[in-house]
C-alpha cells in the first residue's frame, strides 16, 4: 500500500504544483491579496507530499521490496543498511526525486520565512519556483518514475553499482543538490523581479543569504565529491576536468560571482542587472549540470538514442527555462532602474572585475565541456578535452583574479584609492615574496613555477588576514581600541576573510601536492620494502576476506615514518551480485600530507603491482573548501542589515578627515 | 481499502490548503511600505555603525544622504492591494475542488497499480514453509546460509540449483563451500567442474579439468567427468586423445543415453570412426529423447541439454531452420536460465520469419510461455 500511496502523493503534488504555478501569479497581477496568499500553504503541502513520496520509496529500499522496478535494479538484500538508504538516490529516478524534494523544501522555506517580503513578490517567486517543480514532476512521472512496479516481484535485486557503495554517496549528492537547487531561489527571485518590472529593497536582502546558503552547500558538495573520487578511484587524482565535475564547477563559478554581486546590490543598490543575469545564469548552469549528469548524455551521446523520450524531455526543459528566462531578461531588463553610480576604482568596480573574470572562466569550462559533446553529436568524432586545455585557458584567467583578490575588500565603496590599499598590503606582499624565495631555494630552480604558485597562495592568505586588521586599525591606534574595533567588526567581514584565506589554502594544496608529489609504481613480493618520500613501506602479503556483499583481496603493508609504524590495507574487491571489481586505496595521513597506496594487477608468485604516492599538503585542498564553506556560514549568521558607506567626495578632495 | 481511504484524506488535505487562505480576510498591504521599512532599518544601522566606530562620521553622512534619497523615491509610489473579488475567489475554489482531484486521480488511474500490494522481502520469506515458488525457497536457504555459512548441507542443496538456473558463479562458490565443509566426492567435484565450465562460457578450463579428473579417480564409472574431460580434450585440439576419450565414453554407453549422439558426432567431427550405433542418431531431441531425459538425473540432463543446445544454436545461426526449432531453442535457453540468450534467439527468429504472421504468433506465444515479455 505504501508504494502506491507514495506514487499517488507524487501525482497529487503535481496537481497542486500546477495550482501554485498559476493561481498566485494571477493573483499578483490582479493584486488580489487572498488569492496571492494561497501560495504559502500550497507550497508547504507540495513539500509534504513529495516528502511522503520520497519516504515511501526509502521504506521500499529498506524493506527490499523488489516489486518496485527501481528497487530491484539498484538494491540487494545483503547490502548494508546505510547503502540501502543512500541507494535511494544512487540511481537516476531516485536522485531526480531527491532533487524535486529539495526544490519543494526551498519553496516551503520561502513560504514559511518570507513574512517580510512584499506580498506580490512572494507570490510571484513561489509561482516561478512551482514552474520548475511542475517541469520536474512531469519529467519524473513521464520518463523516470521510481514507482514503476514489477510483477512477479523477484526475490533478489541487482545491487547498486559498487563504486557507489560508499559513505560518499550518502553525503555527496544531497550536499550537491542542496547547492544546485538552492540557486533556484535566486533564479525565482530574478524572474519575479523581471516579471514585476522592478526590484524591491527587500530583494537583495533575500537573495544574498539564499545564494550564500546554496553556495556553501555546493562548495562542500564539490569538495566531498573530489575527495571521494580521490580515495575511491585508486589513481590518487582529485580533479580530472571530467565533464561531470565541470558540470558542478560551472554553477559554482557563476554562483561565486552572483554572491559577490548580491553583496553590492544589498549594500549599494548597484549592479542590479549583473545580479539578475548571474542569478539566471547560475541556475541555468545548475540545470545543465543536473541534466548532463543525470541524462547519461555525458558518458555517451548515445544515451539520447537509447532513451529518446528522456533526452528530448531534458532538452525541452532546458530550452524552455534557459531560453525563456534569457528572453524575459532581454525584454524586461532595461525597465529596471539602474542603481548607485561608482568610479571604476572602487569596491563595486573590483566586484565587476571579479564578475567578468569568473564568468569568463565559467565560459571556458563550458566550452571545454560541451565542445566534445557537440562535435560527437554532429560528426561522430570523439575527442577528449582534458587538463591541457583547461590549464591553458582557465589557469591564465584565474591568476590575475587571484592576485587581485586581496585588494577587493580593502577598496572603499563608490570611489577607492588603489595606491593607499597597496601600501596597506605591503606586509602580505613581503610575506609572499619571501615565500617564493625560500621555496625556490629549497626546491631548486626546476620548481620555479611551483614557488610562484605557493607565493600566490601566501599572498592570498596574508592579504585576507590583513583586511580585518587594517579595518581595526591595529598598530595605528591604542591596542585596546583596536581589539574593540576588531571584535565589533560585522561577522560578514570575518566571513570574507575566511573565504579568501581558504582560497589561498586550496591553492597551496593544489600547487604543493602536484609539484612535489612522489610516485612509485613497483611490483612487490611479500617481504619486500620500498622507500617513498621518507616512508618505509613493507609488503607483508595478501589476505582474502569476505564482506557482506563482496569478496576482497587485501594487501597488508607496514608503513614506518619518523619511527611510527602503521598498517595500511589497500584492497581489490569483487562485488558478488554484479561481479564487478573495485579498488580500495589505503591512505595514511601525516600532518597535512598523505601517503596513498593502491593495488594493481597480481603477478606470479604472490607479487603484486603497487602504486604508492606521497602527496604533500594535499589535505589543504579540501580543508580549504571546508573553511570556505565555514566563511559562508559565518557570513550567513550575520543578521545585520548591510549599508555600504561611501566616502564623501568633497571631504576627500579637501583632504579633511575626522579621525 | 486502506489505500483508498488514505488517498481520500491526502486529496482532501490538498484541496483544503487552497480553500483555507481564500476563506480568511486579508489585511491591506502595499509594496512601498516594505521598501520604506527596509530603508528605515538601514538608517538605524548606519547609526549603530557610527556608535561602534566602524565608519567615519563623514562616511555616515554620505550614507544617510543616499538612503534618504532612496526613501523619498520609495514613499513616492504607493500601489495598494485591491480588495479581493468574490468571483475570482469562487473561480479559484472551483479549481481547487474539481481540477486538483481530477488531475491527480486521472493521472494515478493511468500510472498506478492500486491493487498490487507491497512485497517486502522479509514478509515474503516468512510465508509458511511449503508455499512459495522456487525463488522463495532459494532465498530462504540463502538467508539461512548468510546466518550460518558453515552449513555444508545447505550449500550442497543450493549448488546444483544455482547451476541449473545459470547462476554459474554462485554455483562455483556453493560447490567450493560444499567441498570444503562436506569433503570431496565425485558428485561435488564434477558439479564444481561443470559450474566452472558454465561460468567460462562452455570452455573446460584447467581448473575444471582438474576437478573432473579427481572426480573420475574417485568414481571411474561416472559419466559426467568423463564427458567433460573428453570435451576439454576436443577444445584443446588434442585430436587423438579426444577421439580415444569419446570412443571410450561411447563404448560404455548402453544405447539410450541422451549424450550419446553428441559423443558420436564429436568422434565423427574429429575424424575418428564412430562405434556401431545401437540406435539411429537424430538431430535434436525427439520425444523419446525427452522422455529419456525426464528419467535421467538432473546432472546428466544438464550435460545433455548443454550439448544439444549449443549444436542447435550453431546450426540455426548458420543454416536457419523451422519455427519449431527456434521455439525449441528458446525453451532450451529458458530451462538453462539463460534468459538473455533466449531473448536473443527470439529476436533472431523474428528476423528470420519477418513477414510470416503465423510464425511470428508462434514465437510470441513461446515468449509469453517462458515469461520473456514482462
């Protein structure tokens, strides 16, 4: 009964979402308060219905109810409970349902906490949100229904893809989806503003925190996915410029630009057009990303051929939403009143520069991701666009942007003084130059680029720390006064500091782990010992083990580093139901660096191919992302209103300043 | 019943969420007042910042002036919300009462299966013993073995069933466990060998040969190990040894064995001279063969079917054949548990008899008979 009730709840949610997508919008146009108001409870009810449906599917997974085709195809009774639950979204149908659940959750949140919003804006936003909801519910019911039944029901399922049987699946997609779908709020607000033809003062106050929330989840989701790929795929790589990764990275780049734009809009009532454009762009890229991954277009263009309805549907949704919102933008954007004016050299100007660089970087990733797909669809020729392309295009765009980052927060609103800012950053600059010199001296001049990269990372970190210190006038006023000022700084200032500092951490990790990595690929026989980057690694032999739904051959290694020994157990697994092999890497962390061990093919006489890597400071890559998200959280907790105080033009010109 | 009751409750709740706000009075509201409130808050914020020393008084003055300009602009426009129209409210109420249930129920009628109950695995396994299909029985034994993996008898029961269902890798594992726990005998060893052969797509690997050889040593009279050993020799291209092995096997036959025609065909194919027949060799199993097969042990039947099927498939692929033969091939694959191969055969048959509606119908009936078209 529960299966069928879940199915019905989903259908009913669609019926109600149709009401939500039309009636409040009509009410807002007729300025009818009671009709507009139905949006709130309806949005809540749609969320409850989709939630019920999702819960029913989850129960079916937990109870191994193979009368659902989706459960049969993706579960197995011997699977550990955690993977039965995470398996709900480890497949196309279930993950689309999770997507819709989060979408409905976000509309319900706007309905619940949007009390301060002007009523017509709120009604329009919820209607726009419901358009997306309707499109996805129809997509699920028509082409990807998880409630399709199977009769007679088999007694055993086909199991989940073993690579997905990992704690990563429990965490990574929900984080990523909260990020993707969270940007739908910014999108709905942008479209609502275009429909209404004006932007309320409350608009930016709303858009910024929602964007921040979505952005911080997306940041964590991407970092989690990267770490998962790192330890699961067995090659020690953490980013492959793989289309699936790019699909999540593009909305992150656009979302980062959106976040910065929204700050300007909130504080200075400027960059409205930019913010609207970026809001539309970010969610469009989220949609594109979801579909590139979910439709199977990426693994092969032929996925369109194997399931034409799904592919065509996907294309239809993309065209309607992306095309529609951009057409609306082209038509209505000039109606929006431009905001405050500013000089080119000012905080606003710096943020425009930031937007330009980030969108350009996003465009290069888009080209690198879509070009091979389009080429294959048109000519059948397969090419792969990999790291070299992105290193040549994305890299050069990022370097000037990263160099400019410390300047941004120190510039004054409306009109700033670049030279004065540069003077305040001299400590950071010296720190960066000293780092370059020390690294170059230690590593030799073959690693000059790496030394410059690490110098840039230190510049970012020191520059980020400088900003609150300068604002608190540390060293220029009495110590007590400075501390008071520092404590009194708004939390968003610390959020900025953490975010920019973390960028430096990640860059440090990337440069250090790729430039100074040690790698050894050797055939080892039991008892043999190798040395890698200060660790002694002894192969003690292979052991066979049986897990709940797999068999594995474990290589037992003893690693000694600095007098401390530890056992490392990389393994090769065979998942019985699918007869599919996976590699399980063993990782030993020392400080911020890691020793990474993975097994290759077995050779004659108990020997085995061993891949060992030592990756210095590799943990900083993901720690940076975590600190970045933490910065977002700190900024989010700042409930104050934000006013960007411009420096008065006349007083500055006369040089008179009140201290 | 409970389902329809719940469906009714959900639908009623959904309708109510639309009707409820319509019935309540709404206070007047206008957008400009929201803007004014925001700007007033911003002015207060500037004051707080000045108190905390975060911005200079000069900057604060400029900020105040700018906010004041926005405030003036906002209070200039005031567009009040209109009163709610009764006709409009009625229209929305009708949508809620009629359209929502209609859309939901119609869609569900098209998509759902309200009469089909849930089938959680544990509940199905708890059905009283003796009921349930083969799959349920297997699952019960599997669950038992998951709890007690050292139950040798359980593995022994399960292994040949796996083999017959075509779950060759499971069969290999089960036979290994049975051998480990119950000790070696010819039956288990040849079962293991045959599972390995099936898992390797019919190739008698070294590992399989070793198992068969051991089985033959333990029970020199057993047919199955000798049959597969001979097959292995044929596959390796050791013609003379293979002929000798087949001839030896054929000589030990009493005449009615189902594998005999295959053995004879092998001898001829290898260029040897088949021993005198006791019964004419027929292409494919005739009624008599099938009856003979029914009285054989499961393992011998398996061996026979394997050999026959591969011969039949090759012949049909190369030379074509009648609809009946294609149907036979499909059923044979079904018996072996190779439903993919059966599906494949059905597709080939359809292709071969394109434009022959009667043949198509017969293929379709065989498909539904063996449960392919679900």
